[in-house]
C-alpha cells in the first residue's frame, strides 16, 4: 500500500502524498519535538521537511525507503532550525560603568577641581 502511494506521489499525485504525509506526521512531530524541545519550532521543521519531500519526492529511488527518507529530511530540518535559533540567541551584556574605576583612569578634571587649582 505505502509503496503504491509513494509511486503515485512520485508521479505527481497530491492525494497520495497527502495520505503519506498524514500517516507520518505524528511520528515526525514527535521526533522534531525531541530534537528542538519547542512545539512551534517542531511544527515548522516538520512543515519544512514535508515541503522538501513534496519538492524532491521524484528523486526517491526506492519507494520502500519512504519512512527513513522523510525521517532524515525532518532531522535535517530540525538541525537547520536549531542553527537559526542559535544565531538569534546572542547574549546581551548590559555594562554599567564603575564610578570608582572611572575616577582613577579619568585624566580630565571637573570644573570645580580646576577652579580650586587656579
């Protein structure tokens, strides 16, 4: 049954692909959620994997390898999502100047100090 659906999807049958995706989606989401630990990002990764699968299903040589292939596409989509998130997770440092350190390294005098010296 699955082999027939994959072969039909390879020939451009959207309904066959929809059935294949529907039978795999809960497992793919579980894998993505384990990797990303975020439900929204996991859904995005699964969607990205399914779009890639639809686009590249014609390149799948062995129809019996559908499960392994879609799993691999999902894992790769998760890794890409994790890399994108790491780039966004920059640490912001809020530094406040230390007034004592500023006084010891500041060579300029305040107006009051200059007036007293004069």
